[in-house]
């Protein structure tokens, strides 16, 4: 009900040029920047403060047991999923529902692949080696940051699957509304990608 | 509700409070102090006694700021009360629509800003710089390491050789070795451990603050010294006591259930007494077993 | 969707899981007022221990159980729990939800002429997440070891090694932060997008501006604390050492199970990065309420409306770069302390501007001493005292003596207790007729005001003297120190003030409930106000306005020369204003 | 809970002078008795006066207190050790024993714990009393049990909670306000344990016939064990010896 | 959002190009980490590449290149500013300590 009553839910506001959802998502992303910002700040603060030697020293590349191959593969997967996400939006925009939905599905599959690789080849492997968050500050940060990022991915997958499945009904009722929502989902999805772009070098390479 | 009733209520209230407040202040019994030792100095409602060489600067700053604040508030309040009385709604009085051209506010704001700048740059920063980046010469100063723990202040003196022995976390034993001194370190042999802070008068003191467990705050009210004690860091503070006597060391940061019990005493004494104390405090007396049985 | 329009929603949809901003506003209001009362009660318990340390609490001493108060005497751990929870409840569960959740939610959409918030479902979720957070906080009192007892600031390592209540506190905080984030996104979008035609940004009531800035503060400042909360949860549950350095020896036992390498100061940075903007979250909406009430009751436009808005924006911006003035005593050097002291001095200027503008607004007005106006007027000197006493705390050198003493307590309580909470009362008395369609009884209101005003000063004024004398805050028993024992009489006075202040709230509570049914019925615009909320019926129906209003002028057009009334509502055309009716 | 002075004085007196851990009525007939012998230089373990100047209120209960880590009875020959926990370590099989109904008490008096070493059976109730006019904070540092941490700011009070402990090797209990204050608690599944008195003797009673390993534990010198065989209700005698390396 | 269909379909090429660039940059980052650069230099290079990638994602995928809404730009600028404050000041404070401060409790 309220969606119909409220202005600018679907059509952009003539002055601001935005519909409510898009502005809302950007604001939400702003808060996400600060959330991850705090974690990046933690990373830098603790890294600068780490002693040169001793058990609390920052581990070098080999000591982290993080494989750049797996990390790099995951980076590519995530970038690819970003592309398919934006292509899905293009298809909806051009009224190709079927193709758009296909791209959405590919995005979801890529995202699941990302999470699967993360859990199967990284977390499980590390737990097997008895490397847990309490092992060192580096791994505490590694698990917290990538874990929080993975939660974001899982959240994104849930939303995407919703729009492939039950949410797709909206397409029949109001195409523009549906496309808008895909755009908002896309914005979120690209942001998650963007976070990973920073996480990859600071955790795997430096 | 008419105005006379309001005034009546307000007057009754004021009278009531005038009666209540003194009775509260006067009618109480003095709570017994837990401490057994008499603490020197005259403590009251104002700033506590001040017995350090540089503490007066902090006091002066506080006093100047408060005069400034009072002046500002009084000026403001007079205008406020004037407005309330002069411009109350009444028959025949109408509010003016056009805003007044109040240059005064602009000037006063600039004045406030200028004075704040003076307080900050002229007074506060030099004191702070002296407190944080101009330590007294190492050779002249009495050096003490202060090790805080829940809920106790430990004081570590370097002894005759002037060198602190090495300490390590894994050597700590609450009874035998509260400081975690390394018995193999020759510098540790003559180190002195105490739970009372004794300092010679008129000599600068450097206290290196460390904590074993949580954040504490080393507060010497009478010296106008306060510094958080952060685990994982050793932070120095320095001051020069100028008056002999027995004072208190307080913990000013919530450090656990018994935070309020984390109190130590500080004795400022002349060089001779300090030297004697330093020699005697380490001596352990033998315990006569029959006394227990 | 089509057939639903006339269908009356079920009770649950209408009053429990409602998406109507007004119902949510009222839900927020009732919940937050309950929490405010609870937080106040915790404080009254603490005041007993402070005034009469170690003595049995009369009458109610035995109901708290042997674990908290054996024999009716409060234990330090319970005292610390009360202290930590008083702070948390008052700030995160009481004042912010009242100012933003209740007043913001109810009044802001009405003031901009919107039918509802931009995201009604998000709004509902925000309330329920807040509610869950509140329940978690309350439940934590009943877990072994009691509620969180490391202070509302929860400084690690103490909070890392604290009892289970701390974990509950963190979960509760994560809920509350999430709720605030959802709310702030909603507020910003609503204010930017849903203003009615003609309501430009500089025709917005100051209250809406305050809500906008506040929402930005919440949006950008809260996430770091959420991150910090997650890190502390990791420390407590997964055994990491984000906030723990190497070589901790707790109670004589070397902590070998932790890796070390963390820093206790990291928490303080992330915490105060939130908590300083949070101070402005507490004060800006309060200033907004006060501005509305003052403009309405002086019957003249606010003086320096634009200057106030620019100051507010500046305040909001600066509040992000002053946080380390809470950390002067953590071993800060000269450069950084000079930077933060400077920003702190700078941030005092816009506050002075706002306060000056408000007091000059009184000049040449026709001041009606209504109950909301009395609270709003009392707010001004109280806020002035609170603000001025921040000055010595912002100067690092003076802070050496005053840091973590009662002076700090007095300072921020003057800002938030007789400051913000008086503004809240002003708001309640002011908008109650809009929400219920009935006036609050003004005789009870006057009694409430005068008693509150006098006693709240008796509570907090002595704290400045205690602080000057050097008494640390958070002491279970200050008489163990000579300087504390010397000013114990002030503590006793303060405590009696607090209990009397509690009694002074009884007329308000009675008034609040009785007037709902027995108050004088009022028209849409009982205060003869100009802003849009007074156009809507009292109480406003679902959808708020019968016809979408159009705005023709600024928010505070009172006593316009040549107009037929002494107020020109925003939605009335100029011709209609001047025609004699 | 406010205690009467009498209760408290009784608790202190009993624990100081006649403390023997309560033995529950086990159904066996046999007893093991013996001495804990100290072989070494007693002058290396002299007791010292504890400096309580940090808290002047400690002296109100007791003028001087001495260290209690090592208390050697030099008058007897051979010298014996006090405060040694002796218990059966092996040989009881899987038999379960009823829990003693008697309460254990530990009292803070003169800023010292009375008794200094407390032995009890798992599930036995423990009361914690404060006889000092000061604030104590009793902090348990076990690994199996909960790390209880109680504050007692008032004289003549008892911790509101009566606690029961699980079986655990001797662990330290300390006061966070008075760092010199500590004591040890040893909790067993069975009732066959004792703490040596000032004569250095112990008695374990009520075992069935069989072969047992007994263990003696001292906070400074660690553990020693011995094997004892008992049968037919005869009292077996088994001394154990601590021989610290100089 | 007023893009016609044709406009949007033009974007597709840009998306593919950006994907290619991102993939190449990822490989370069990994490659760069094997250069054995000095530590600050390595960080600078890695973060510079990451920033370029992030900018590409934001500008093209998130349509900032075509974004005209001032509000969004305002939010972005504000957020980036506070992000920088949040990340840099705690780290900076590490270097400004009272004379004689040591980062260890023991020794």
C-alpha cells in the first residue's frame, strides 16, 4: 500500500534526480564504508604498532599461509560476478527479462563459488592446520575481515536469489520498480566487490 | 492557570529548597575514613592542596578559565533574565517581526573565540609541552617504575646502582615476585619493591608507568599529575614535590570491582629519611612462629 | 493492493507491527520513556551507596538478592553494573530513541508534509531491532555475574576479561547500532526526497535540519562502533587479541591463551569516533525541539535561522574530528593534543552561535510562559553551563586535574540531563496534543517543571565542586580518599536532590496517563503554530494530510506586520493570511 | 548476610586450631596414617612477617601475620611439614561416594585466609566469611571450576552465595586487593583426603581392602606418591618425604 | 535514470572493457608483489592499483560516471573524507607520544 502512496518510490525526484531506494542504498553504502573503514583502521593501527620481532610481530608473506592463487582466483570470480550483475540490469532495462534473469543466476552461482572456495580451500584448510582467529593478531584480522565480507556476500546471494525467484513477480506488476531494485542490489554487489579489491592485496600480498 | 498562582508555587518551592538544602548539608554524620594514616593537607570544597613545583600553572589555568566562564555566563544570564521580564506576553504587547541588528553577538563570539585561542595557545599548550616533552635531566631525578595491577600500586626503585633490573611477565608471582624481576640480572639484585611511594622532597621525579592487566590511571591529586596507565606501554610522567608530608595515590580509571580500593600512600620526605627508608623497606623480618599458634 | 484500501488492518498490523510512522513513533516514545525511567531508577540506587557507603539500603535493600546486595548492602560489582547500565540505557535506549526514534519519527514527516517515512517497513524493523537490543540489555542483569560492569565506555582489557554480562552488552549494542543505521538512512532519504512542494531546504523547520544532521552523524559514526563491537566479541568469544597486548598478567596469572599484539587504545579510538558525534546526536535534536518551542512561544521568527543551520552543519562536521579529546590522558604527545584541543575549541564556537541566536530570539518577543516554553527556557542556561564547563576539559592542561573526575560527570550531565531531557519534556508537552488530540494539564506541568528545575540543579551543581576537589568518578566509596571524604557532604546533597527529583516526576507520570483520557480536547493547532504538523488533524490519520499541502513561506512567520493573525502558517497563501476573517 | 561475631570467631578458631577436613562416613574399615617429613635446610624456608602497611585496617583483626607458604615443624624429629594435602590418587576404582553434608568455610581474617589450605569433597558446600574491617575480593583461579570472584566490602559478612566446587587439583585462590593473600583449595571426588596439621600428620580413613596410591601435595614442593596396601581394618602407616633440592 | 535503451546497451562495451582491465590489474598486483620492493613502496604500489580498480568499479559498474545527482556525490565525498580521518588519525597518533614512551610493559 504504502509503496503506491509514497512519492518517488519508483520515479526519480525531479530535483534530486533520484528515486528513494537508490539514495537509500547509497547512504547504506556510506555506512558500510565506515564499517569496513574501522576494520581497515584496525589493520593499519595494529600493523604499525606491531613489534619488529617476537611472537606478536607481523607475519611475512610465507608465514601467513595464504595462497595468492586462491585469493586471485576469488578476485577474478568476484569481478566477473560484478560484470554479470551489471549486465543483468542492462537486460532488464532493455526489457529482456529472460536474459536478465539468466545473468542474475550466473551472478548468484559465481558468488556461491566464491564463498565455497573461501570456506572449503581457505578456512577449512587453515582450521585443519590449527590456524584459528586466536592464533595471532594477523589471523584475527584476516578472519574478521574476510568473515564479515563473506557475510556480505551471503546476504547479497540471498537478495539476488529472492529476485530470481519470488521477487520476480514484481516484474509483471511494475517493470521499472523491479529494474530499480536490481540496480540497488547491483550497487550493493559492486560495493562488496570493491571491498574485496582492497582486502585481497592487504591480506594476501603485503 | 493565572500568574499569581505560578509565582506562589515558585516562591513556596524556593523557600522549601532553602530549608532543605542546608539541612541536607549540615544534618549528616561524618563518614569514618577507612585509612588509618593521617593524610596531610587541608582538603575541602575548592582545589585540593598543591605540593608540586609546576602544579600551580595548572591551577592558574583552571582558575582563569573559570573566571572567564563565569563572566560569560553572567553576561549571558543577565540578558536572558532581562528578556524574560521585559518581553513577556501581556495585553498590548506585540512581538516585533523584524530581527534586531545585533552586532554585539558577533563581537562577543569573536571575543570568545579570541580568548579561547589565548587560553589554548598561550596557556594550555606550553604547560602540556612541558609536561610531556621536557623531562628533567636523568641524573638529577629520582626514578621510579610504577606497576599497576588490579587493585594495587607497585613501586619499583632501581636501588643503589641506579639501574632497573629486567622484568618479564612469566616471572610474576603475586607473593614472591610481584614485579616479575629476573633473578639472573645483576641489575635486579639491589632493586627495591614497595607498596608505598616514598620520594625525596625538592628533587624532580620521573615515574615510568606500566600496567600488568587493565587500564589504570595514576592520579596524584596534590601534584596535579594524572596519566592513564596502559598495558603494553610504558609512559613516563614527571613532577617535583616541594612539601613534605603523607599524601595519596589514586586510581582514576575504572579498573574493576575494587577500583575504589586501589589506593596507595605517597610520602614526601627529606633526603636522609628517604635514603633510610629505601634501605629498610626491603628488609623482611622473620616471623615468630609461636605468635601464630 | 486495490481491495486492501478499505480493509481495516488487524490489531497486530495496526499497533504492533505497524508501518505507520506515527505508530512507530509512539512505540519508540513509550519504550524509550520506560527505559529512561529505568535508567533513572538505577541511578537512584547508586546514589544511596554514594551518599551512605556500606550502609543497608532501607526498605528495598533486600529485593535485589544476595548476589547483588547481601544484607541490603550494595556490592561493588553491582554498583559498577548499575553505573555501566545507567549510562548505556540512558544514552542508547532512552535519549537517542526518544529524540530520533520518537520525536523524529512522529514529527519530522509531518513537518515536511510527507505521508510517511520513505521506507516504512525499514522503519518498523528499526523499532523492533531496537526493542530486541533493549530486551538483551535488560536480560543481561539476570545472567551470572550480572550486567556489564566495565563502564558504558567498556574499555578493554577490563571489558575483555569481564563477566558474561559484557557479551550481552555487546550483542545489545550491535542491535541498537543496526537499528540506528536503518533509522538514519530512512530519515535522510525522507527529508531529502519527500518534502512537499514549496518546502525548500531553507524553509525547513530547524527541528528537521537537526534531524538531518543527526542522521548523518548516526550514519557515519555508528559503524565504527559496530566494527569495534564485533572485534570485542571476537576477543571475548573467539579468543583473539585485538585489544590485548602481550604479557598480560591478570590476578597474578600470565595470560598464555591469548596471542597478544593488540592495543587497548584501538577500542578507545573506535569508541570515541562514535561517541563524540553521539554527544551531538544527543544535543542537536534537543536544540531543534527548543528552537521550535521558542519560536512558537516568543511569537516571532527565530533570530539567525540560517546562521543556526550553518552552525549545526559545521557542528556535525567538526564532531568527527574532536574525538581524541577524551583521550588526552592516554599518553598523547604535544602535536596531536594540540590538534584535538584546537578542533575542540573551534567546535565550541558554533555552539555559542546557536545559543546566542536562541537567546536573542527572545528579545522583542512576546513570551508566553507555557509549560513547554518553561522547559525550553530552562534548557538554555543549563545547556550554557554544560557547554561552558566543557571548556576546561577541552584544554589539555586543565584536563590533567579534571579528567575522569566528577567535574566531567557534572559537565555532560548538564548537557544531557537538564539540557536534553528538559528539551524532551518541552517536546512532550508541546506535541502531546498533536499525538493524542488532548492537552496535558498545565498545573501539573508547572509543578513538574519547577520541582525538576530546582532539584536537578541540586543533583548536578555539587559535582563541579567535587570534581575540583579531585574526586574520581566511578568510585564505589569516595570516602577512602582524604579529598573524597572532605566533600562527602556534597555527595549526600546530590543524592537527596536525585531522590527528590524522582518524586518530582510523579506529577508528570500522572499527567501523562490521565490526560490521554481526561485532557482538554484541542483543535488541530492549539499553540497557533506555523509549521505543517499543525495542519494535520490531531491525531493525524494514516497518510497524515487530507490534501497534500503546498508551502509558501519559511517556518517561523510569526507576528508578520499586516497579517490578520500573529502567525502565518507555512501552507496558507499570502492572500489568505492578510484577509480578515 | 550479616554474621554474628560469635559465628565468625568460632569459624576462625576452628579453622586455625582444630582444622581437619571432614571425613564422610565411608563404609570401609581401614585407615592410613602417617607423617609428612621434610628433609632439607629449614633455614632456607624461614617464615617472614608480611608487610600489611598497604591497608592499615588489616592490623585491626590481627597485629602480625606471617608467610604461610612453607611451615616446618622444627621441633619434631624428623621435621614435618604443615599444610600438605594427602589423598588417595589411585585404587578406588569407579566407586561413587556420598557427598558430605558438612559445610566448608574459609574466612578472611587479619588479611589472611583461614585455613591456608582447604581440602573438600566435590559437591560440598563452601561458605566464605569476612572478619576484617576492610574490603576483600576473593578470586578463585581454577581451571575446571568457575573462576568465582566475590567482593566483600564489609566486616562480619558472608558471601551471599553458598558455592559448591567440582573435583580439581589444588588451585590458588587469592585476594586482588591484598596481593599477599592467597590460599589453596583441593577438591576430590572421594572422601579420602586430609591436610596435615602443625604436627605434620594425616589420617585417611574408611577405605575398603586394597592397594592404593596415595599422593601428597605441597604448594611449594609439588607432589610425592607412595603405594599402600590395607586390609582387615588394620591401620597402615605411611610417611611421605619432601626433599627439596637446595 | 533517463537513459534510453540505446544508451544502456552502449554501456555494455564499457563493462566488458572494465572487466578486462580489472583482470589485468589483478594479475599486475600479484606480479608486483614478487618484485621485492621495499616495504613502503610495495604498500604504495598495491594500494595504488587497488585504488585504480576501485575507482573503475565505482565509476563504471556503479554508474558514477553517468551520475548527475549531487546528493550522491555529496555523500561520497563526505564519506571518503571521514574514512580518511578514521583510517589515518589513529595511526598518526602512534607516532606522537610523550618523550620516553616505550611500547612494552616489561623489560
